[in-house]
C-alpha cells in the first residue's frame, strides 16, 4: 500500500469515523499527529482527492476505500 493511502487513513482511524470535515482532517495530520504543517496537510488532502482516495460531499470528506483493509505499519 502507498504512503499516501496510509497517511489519508490515519485521521479517520484515529477518530474512529468514516466521515470528517476538511478542517478535522487537516488538524488531525498537522496538530494531532504532528506529521505536517496545516498548509502541507491541505496539499496532502488535495493530492488524495486527485488520486481518488477520498470523496468530498460538501464540507465532508470520506475515504473511497475500505478503511478496514488498511494495515498501518508500526512506527
């Protein structure tokens, strides 16, 4: 699985939700996980959308894949 898929999965998995608001997703990557700046987290979100990993429904973001099938590597 790709790093982008793992990255996109983490906010949903950590929050235990199938749908997040855009700002929840960005803050999860930037503040909760401390993986990106907020600006970089928005770029990750846009790239995920371009690659078809997420779907937007207004302000809500949903993964376009089965979160249960994602195995996050340790570390």
